[in-house]
């Protein structure tokens, strides 16, 4: 349950919503949460490829692929080994390695996040790896992956966490 990026610059006010419930540009939107099953015993990566059309992306989609339309593009997201290539797609990024356990079954939750400067989220934990791919800067537009254990929620609040003051404060 990822906190949503609300219009407030202080705190996310709601739970991250499915993209079908989108009511504003700014926010955190779940595009899909797909079961992948057990993953190969090799370092795994998030492969991001773009396609001119959804039909082309769907035709290239493999066993661990997901097609989404987000931030003005058609994407094929794939969880696979290093160096995997989609046919005919434009490779945008390969992110990893992502830590996985051989005995676990995984799901890939993909989100679109649009943040304004100063936005923060309440403390939370993921039952697996979280990865971000930022497309633009100051008003951050990003694609997000939570590669999580399918038997657990992707995100849970962490009300028991408090900062230890280890981060340096900005110079004023």
C-alpha cells in the first residue's frame, strides 16, 4: 500500500491508486501487478523498451513482460537476465541486478509517479526490490517497479521507523 502523491507538498495523503481511478496528473498510479512465478537462478534485471504502438509491444511480450502506456509512450517492461533484448523495441534502460530468492514466487508491480518539488512519502517497506526510472527532472516523472514476493503485499506502512539523523542537512 504505497502512499499516494497528493497535491500537498508535505505528505502523500492517500493510498496509491489504480490508474483507472486517476483524477489528477500529480500522484502515484498503479498500472499493473503481474504474477511472474519463480525466477531463474541468475541475476535479474528490469528491462525497459519503448514501441511505436501497443500492438507491436504486445507482439514482442514474453513470459515475464508487461505492456503499459505511460508518460506519453508505449512500454514493454520485462524482468529477465542481464542482456535480454526485446525484438524490434527501442532499449531505454536495463536496471539491476535486482535481489531475488530462488524459492520465492514474484510479482512485478509497475507504477507511474509524478512528483512536484518537496513531496515526501510516509515511511514504508517493500517485500522486495524497488527501482525507479526517472524520465524528467524538476517535476519528476518516473516509472517505478516493486518486484515483490507474491505471498506478501508489495508495500506496507512502517509506523515503527524513525530517522536516525544520519543524513546531512542541506546548507542554508
